């Protein structure tokens, strides 16, 4: 089912996260949250570019222009790829200076969903927000620990969501026309030996691919049964997220982190913080763009 795992870039990210594939230009974007960087990688030339920002950056989604919408430490911004300047859209948590944005993604309607977490990892201090194309921000969930992986079923009937501190994946009924979510049900529960669920993507068969923080792997799950189908071992302890890319959307790109590892762990996992890639025999679903 899988090809050989490749270390694409040994970038040694402190907290690599949020990979996003640009199907039009065949480029991969991802972030290093703690180093406040956005990366752009061209797999044809094998070259990459780093954009240095002034705030922690949790996630990004492309627009139809030469820019992205980004979830920075204190709100939603536009990032211009040419000038590298950011422009504030909205800061829904200006009253919560101990919070920052974390993972996020666009839905099929072009709305950008991103959630927050406490910088001191306190429980239930974060929320999940939706930035609509009309630039209005709507709170979708509160009392979130670490807002993380998000994915929509291929038929857009369900939203899957990870709050890492709950160590589970919840399924919500999702109304693609309104963006409303309802009826949360826990469908996957991680065990201690698995590490903790982090970022997530979905393939065209509707199976979830989940990154294991502290678990050195990415696993594939059936959300209808809650059963794990298989997994890919990654030579990094903290695996943070994944997305499908390549011209056929059958190459899984995987981000990892170095933060929090001691000397012995870094010795055992020297490629922590690297960007990995592996070919699969299943295709992913394309990343949606922000339509604002």
C-alpha cells in the first residue's frame, strides 16, 4: 500500500505543522509555529522558501490571489507572498492574551476554520472559529483544550475534529450550505501507547489519516467503525500533521517537531522537525481555498 518513506527536507522545525497542498502550482505550504515561519516547497526543484513572521503562526489556507489567510498568534490575517506583509482581518480573542491560534483548514465553501489553545496548555481555554468569506468570524465551539486536526467527509455531510487534550476524534453533522455543526459523537479514542492525536487529513475513500504526537507514526482509520486500518512509522517522536499532495494527490506529506525533546530523544530521533513524504495507493482530497 505504501512506497518508501522519504525525508524530503531536514529543516529541523521546532513545531512543523499545517501542511497545505497547492494543486494549481504544485507547491506545498506548511508552518513552523514556534519559529514564526511559513514555508513554501517546490518538489520539482526540491527548493524551499521560508517567510519570517513576527508572531506564532498556527495554520494557513491559500486564496485565489498571491496570498494566504493565516491564523497567527492574535487573530486572522492575510499574508502577501510577494511583500511578506500581513494585514489583520479579525482578532476574536483579543481579551485572552494567554491564548494563541493553532491548526486550521478551509471547507468546501471557502470558509477558514481555525482554533485556539492556551499557551500554558490549560484545559478548556480554547475555541474553534470559522472565518467566513464575508470576513465575519463565528465561534463554533468553546471549552477546547488544544484545537487541532480538522477534516470534512468527501460528501460534506460530516466534520471530523480533534481536541488533542481529549485524545479523541469527534464527528459532527455538517451543513455545507450554512456551515452549522451539530450532534458531536466520539468516534476514535487514542490509547496511552498511541501518543496523542494531532493533525489530520482525509482521503477520497473517506478514511482519516491522523498524526501521532509522541507516537512516531501516522495512522489510517475508518470513521464509521472507529477502527484503525494501518499505520506508517515515522522516525520522529512528535508527528504533527499530514496532507496529500503531488499531481495525483497520492503522496502523503508529513510534518514533525523537535520542541520538548531532550538530548537522548533527539539522539534517537535526529530527523525530528523534518518534512517527510510517502506514496500511497489511495488519493487524498484537495485542499480548499479561502474565498474571501
